[in-house]
C-alpha cells in the first residue's frame, strides 16, 4: 500500500490586533501579538507550500475583506469558516473542501516550526489508518488527517482548546469506527514561554526572527 493523495488545509484567523494571541499580552502589546500571529501564519504557509499535495486551502475565519486578512498564496484556494464552536468549524472545513478520493490533512497556525517532513510523515501514516493525529504538548493536537474528509463530523462536538482535547478527539474518532495512527508531538504557541521555545525549534523563520526582538517578560 502507499499513502493516499492528500490536500492540505490551514485553519487560520486573520491576525487582527486584539483578536489573536491575546494570551501573549502582557508582556506583548496587541499589535506585537498580532505580528507574531502573522509571522506564524506565514511560516506555516511556507511549510505547506513546500509539501507535495493535490491542493492547499486557507480556511479563514474572516474571508470577506476583513481588516488584517492575509494574502492568499498563489495556487491556494480560500474557504471561509462556518459553524459555532471550533469543533463544528473544523468538521465544516473538511466537508466544504472535500475532494473525491483525496485525504485531508488539517493544521492550524500555532506550530510555525512544522516542516514538510512533519507533514509528509503524517500523510504516510494514512497508509493503513483512517486518521492520523498529531498531539500537542499541552494536551491538544496540531494536526488531524482523515482519509475520508466526511469523517470530520466525528470531532464536531469535541471541546477544543482544553487539556483533554487530544484524548477526547482520539475517543471521538475511535467511537466513529476509525482506526487512528499518531505522528510527532509538537509544541504550540499559547504563551510567551511557548513562543520562545518554538522560536528556538525553528530558528530560520519569520516567527523566530520576530520573537527574538520582543521582550521575554516573565515568559508566562
């Protein structure tokens, strides 16, 4: 068997001051936090663009001309997020972008240290598994890949952004009869301490260069 063809989905929020990365404030200002978010998004776009895929889609929370809307990269598609809680929006993202016979790998913009190698390894885990889950160190997850994007309905009711999100997602997927493989654990950016550690893990990117110029504060 070989890994199925995949498309890449990037679930993102427009980097508008006061709406993104507010847990970084203080010590950073809303404007600095938004800059960090924009840099993380740009690095993530670069990693996905460099990864072989059938298609790449930016699934944005503000697709219709809102302030701070990022430029859609050449060759990418744009889709809007819909639904209420994050789990519903994730399920809708899979459904709205589904391509016949093509698996979907979804990531967010909180792990700018990810590389094409991370994504390729995750795609390979779909050789023989219905889903692949990339755990995050805080108990959540940074990647969810599905052979059949319609299976995203399994996570619609899962509470996101909790210390049990990863475990609850795994339970929900298995509860829908899916076999689940795991891939690398990454640290996502929730706090200043996370940002500093993630910048050290990916020193060549925009994110790392920007974080290096910001005050560490108490590194919460």
